[in-house]
């Protein structure tokens, strides 16, 4: 005997299946460090900030700062667990000049150790470091 499936139940099942897949696979810290070395990323001392900037989580030690017109990989001195919510762009904590983010500032209470200039292609590669071959 077949039981009729209610439309609401089908929606719940579909949403549950979607929620079980991770939206973003977090690459290991060593993987990102190896990427920096292998690609010989150029270190910069500061980022010029604008009102349209944003950022993307890479892992608890790295983030991608989306500036205008350039993107940057920001390395923090220690792991920073407060990076999991990027719904707002926080102001830097130690502001020498509100127009720049520098390696002497902090981001979400975490000390900025290094800033690397990256291309659009490198930004995409960094976002895909945690993805296994064949995974979408």
C-alpha cells in the first residue's frame, strides 16, 4: 500500500537534504599557507578601504578582503573564531587611518599579520581549495 505524500512533507525533505550539504568546504590552514608560497603572493602593507568593501571567510586564519578594485588575502596572527559571520564588514579595531587596513590593525579583534594582493583568478582558486575534485 502506497502512502500519499503531502506537498509540505516533500518540501521539508528537500530542504533537509540541502541543509546537510556544506555550502563551503574549509581548507586547512597549511593548504592556504602552501598556496601563498607556491604562488609567490606579493605582500602589501595596507589596503585602501571604501564603503563598498566586503570580505569572505577562507578559514579561521585567513580571509579574502574584497576591495575596490583589488582583492587581498589577509593572514591573521592567530586563529580567529569570530570570522564565521561575515554579514557585516567590521571596522578595524586599531585605526591609524580610517581609509586603510594595515598589518598593524586588528580585524574582528584578531591581529592582522600579513596582507597579500591577489588576482580575481587567485581569489576563485582560494575559494575552491577546500573542494575535492569532482565536487561542486
